[in-house]
C-alpha cells in the first residue's frame, strides 16, 4: 500500500511541476522510471503516454482560466508532429551527442535571458490582445518537433521560450504550450505503443497522480506572479540544459 502511495505522490509532484511550466513532464518521468528499473526505451515510451494525460489535465485547467491561445497552440502542434518524425529520421545521420552539447548551451543562454527579462502579468494583457506572427509559430513548432525527435527533449522546452520571445506573457505561454503538447504527445505515444515500448502497469501507477498534480500545478501558476513564474521556468530550463550538455559529453546522467 505504501508503495502505491509513493508512486501516487511522485505522480502528483511531477504533474504539478510539468503543469506549472508547460513542459509535459517527460523530463522527470523518464529518469524516475529508469531509476526504478525500467529499461530506457520503455521508460521513454511509457513517459510519452503519461505526458498525454498530464498535458490534457493541464490544458483543461488552463482552459477554465481562459489562458490558452488556441490558434497558436494548434499551429505549434501542426508542424511539431511531422518535425518529430524528421528529427527521429535524422538520428541515423547526425551525431546527437554533439548536438546535445550545442543545443544545451543555447538553452542555458535562453534560460539566463528569461530569468532577466520582465514578463507581463495576465491582467495587463488579455489573451485576445496578444499579437503573434503565425508564420513564425509554424516554424517554431517545426523546430520544437525536430529537436524532440532528434534530441529527446519535450516540445515545451522550446514552446515556452519561443512564445515569450514573441511577446506572449509567461502565463499564457505555459498554458498554450500545455495545450500543444496534448497533440504532439499523443502522436509520440501511439508510435511507442505500436513499438511495444509502453509499460501499461507503470502507466496506471503514475497517471492518477499526474492528473491531480497537473490540476494543482495550474492553480499554483495562476497564483504566481509573472516574474516568479519566469524565474522558476528559467531555473528548470537551466537544469535541463545542463543535463543535456552532460549527456552529450558522455556522462551517465539519468
């Protein structure tokens, strides 16, 4: 019984963090499953399926808060899905290790920029008033998808910095990223399920906590000032960037 409560608690924590920062949660689910003894390919596949539930729960919570820019989210997903397949195909021809060092370094610089940048509060700009270049959003989705397939990073790592760089307040960027990840994660999960990489037993253990945690994370984000949310996202992004660089250099980082 304590074991199952432990898995539930882990799911709640991961779901809350993923929802707060619009990252899906795979960056935590994969290493946790791997440390618990799940083979890496199965950990990645099970994580892809789990992220569907996390992002869907997050998107429902943010929909109630009216913070999702639906057009931007759909356009991100539209090009991210084929981009992920391009990235997966490119792994046969490009050294992912070197790219992880380069990409991780770039993400670290992006994290520093986000940490220093002032973000508008949601009450200062209505979601309908956010002006975006939709052509650039299609390009951003493609880049996020390729990076996901090639380097094993979640789309939110690119979605949120990309949307904030275009002028979208951090709260809206996190919500829109969560919405977009529903579609990209579903595509990845189906592919992994057909390959036999999804451990259904582990999925059932984690999903209840992930769903509840995502609701909690969205509520915490709603009550968090934009400056604090931006700084928190920057710290998480920096940690992910450092992990990516270390893995690219050959260190056995989970």
